[in-house]
């Protein structure tokens, strides 16, 4: 049961497991969805073509490292699954828990030897099965996560660069079109710093609006995908705030050159511009 503890009710008895009884243990999320505040123990639910009686509810475990809800689960005895659901007696995958004092390498060797014996494999035959340590799986998942993180970071960096160049071009066009306006402001006593701040603010507003649009689109897409894939939607305000700050920073960085160009204009040349 993967170290799961019972919250209410009970687990399967040995006789129920051997007989393939139509009983099940459900997670807290399933209990809440199907029965709300009502006690589900003793009630019947349908799992595909199997109608089974709920005999227990697991303690809540929350989400795992991948964001999957570990309480959205229903468990039935193995023989019940074989006889009443799949119709097959073979087992495609199973887990073995090793005690803390035991060596995982020795356990893998023992399991491999037992499976080879049960499958009648000679010394010359290769294994027609695989035995994996959860540490190996965790290492693989960590490597995959790092690769995806690096890939997404590269895509995000390129997107920020392209967006920043776009903002800089827009601000350069704006400065060119408002050359006479800038010249008039400088001629009547506006400081270079004031002109610089004006165009920096415009650039930041432009990039921030783009960031807000991107945030809302990302949230909407995440909610939509979560509903389709049936995974929990996780909202992290810190990530949203960080994304907005990055958007504003892009405006400052890529808007500085156009703003500086506007602030350093010669008022006389600017007034002559047509």
C-alpha cells in the first residue's frame, strides 16, 4: 500500500484478498468528491465494471513532487482486479518494500534470482523482465526535470530577448515621431533626467501590460490543461509576482537606450526636424 495509513474503516483482510472480494479502499479526495461530508465506509461505488463496497478511507497524503494528487485513488485487492476487472492472472508490475537495515542491491539480486527461477530461465538466457530501484527512478526523474527546466528557461530567455527588442524598436519609433515634442520640452526648460524618466516609464508600462496579458493567458491555459489532464491546478503567487517584475525589468533594460536618445537630443535640431 506504499506506506499508506488508514484514516477510517479498515484495510483488506487476508480472506478478502484470497477470495477476490468486491471491496475497496479509497483516498480522501475520492471520498470528498463522491460522498462530501457523508461517511463513505459501507457505501458502494462503481469502478468501471466493478461494483465494490468501501471498507476504508486512507489518510490524506497531499500532492507528490510532480504535483499529482495522491489522495485521488481507489485500491482493490489484486485477485479482485485479476478476476473481475482485467480477466488476466499475470502481473505486469509490482513493488517490493525493503527494510531499512537491508541492502537495496542485495534485494535486487534476490528478486532477480527469484524471478529467473519462476520464469524457468537458464544461465544462458537473458532477463525478460526488469528490476528498478526507486532511487534510480528518482535519479531519472531528477535528470528529466533538470533538462526540461533548462529547456524552458532557454525558451523563456529567448522570448524575453525578442520581446525586449520589440519594445526597444517601438520606443525608438516613438522617439523619432515625437522629436519636435521632445525639442519643445527641452527648449522650455525640461531636464534631460525628466525626459529620460518619461520614456522609461512609458517603456515599463508597455512591457508590464504585455506581462499581465501573458500571466492571464498562462493562468487560463494552466487551468484548461489541468481540467483536461485531471491534475490539480497549483497557483503560486510568488511566481506570478516574479514574472511581473521580470516584465517590468525588460521595459527598463530595453527602454533605456531609446529614453537616453530622447534625453540627449539637441533642442535646436529637434525643433528643425520634420
